[in-house]
C-alpha cells in the first residue's frame, strides 16, 4: 500500500497561487515541511489543477514534487479538479438551458458521456503518472471540487452526448425525478469511475475516492450530481478488484455525524461501508485545533488516519505555527499508541 501501516496523518499543501472562496492559500515552505517531517509526517497531498497545467505547464507541480522528494517525503497528487476551459464545447456537460455546467468554483465541468472528453481526461492522468509515477507519488482522482462531487448540483446532463445516451438507453429527455433517468445516471457515474480507477490502479494496486455522501448539497436535488452512486462504486470495485487496496477519504466527517445535527445516518452509512467493502477510511482532523478530540475519536472508530489542513484559509494561518507542530506531534504519538 502507498500509505504504510504506521502512517496516519496526511498534511494538505495548497498551491500559493490559489485564491479559494474562503481566502488566499499559502504553500508550506521547506522549513515548515521539515518541521512536520521531524515530528512524524511522511505524506503530503498536493493538487494538480489540469486547467493550470494546460495553460502554464507543469512548473508549480514539478516544484511541489521536487520539494517533497528533497525532504524524503511522499506525495498524493489529486487531479483533475478543474479541466481546461478551452476544450471543444461538446466536451462539457450542460444545463437544460444549454449553458455549460459549472463546478462550485465556476469552472466548466466535463460530460460523463462524451468519449472524447473521457479520452482527454484519461490522457491527463496518464501524463501525470508518466511524469511523476513511482514509489513516492500516487495520483488520485479528484474530479471536480476536490473530488467530493461527480457533476454540478443542478442537473447538467443535457449535452449532446448525454442526450444521445439517454435517448438510446431510456428514451426521451433526462428528468432526474424519473426512476429511469436516475438509473441511467447511476450507470454513467459507475462507468466513469471504473474507467478512471482501472487506470489509476496500475500505480500501486489501489484506488482512492473522495466523494462525500452527506454534505447538504450531496443529497439535492434528487441526486443530480451523481453522488448517490457512491455505494455502487465501492461495491463494484470491491467485487472487481478484491485484492486491491481501497481508501475512502472524507474531507469532512465529524462535522456531519453529530446527532445534534440529525445526521446519524451518515455515521451509520460510513460504518456500513467500512464493514461491507473494507476501505481504509481517512477522515478530517478539523484542522490542527481539532486534533485533540478528533484523533482519539478516529482511532476508536477503527479508521486508518486523518487529513489535516495546516496553512489553510479556514485555519486562519498563513504560516506554520509552533502550537500546530505540537498538536500534530501529539496526534502522531496517539496514532502510534504512545499516548
């Protein structure tokens, strides 16, 4: 497995050029990563934005990978997140009014049914593996919006390829309120993930998934973003590749399962998937400030680890602070059974 048995914390490293809806992002410096390495961090997740690579080249990704290799650390590389925005227009999904379907950040998203779009996406993943692949890098499918959704939330399966597919399989125009359209969308999402994961499996004989079944928008309207097919993906891949390692990454977890929020079904769902499909489950830390409570909870639930944002817009810090290093060091010791 890429993530070793004694590695439980994954640190997020966002590109410094990124301005998220929540604020300016800052990349970790060599010295900051060295401090984290010295308290037990070995794996960092970076993100390769396809649209940026297409427009500006691999420079910023090269630098991020080289930075970790120089420090003896390893990288999970999430992609594609945002496709190039100047691909042929038929590559993009479309709303019923004919305008392109957009991600949460306002970028055009790919159609699941256009075979040329699929080929371009797979070529992007192949290029990443060819450039960075090896024992210290794992390319992870992060779809749009860091991989938490499949398609935009508003129904966006009205591009020509989707309409042809729906017409041949179901007949008529897609209508997410119809069971037949939902079944058609489920099949499309499943095929999409199987195609991608079959390629990514060639790296380390494992697949990672970051879809989220319980964010508010993951359940509306009537599953138009395709997230409702998540269990079908887990089950089918478990059956198809029984010897492969599977990891389910949940960027948010503790925020959503608290009974006070009436989301007990989310906790039960994750427990069910863990029992039935045996994925390694990595959950949020709630940033460094949350590690004190979330680490013992994650350990008690039998999860595999946590992902933690350090220099992150929501953490309200633009550099690594000593208290964060100490919180991470304590979490590492707890995961190691030393506290």
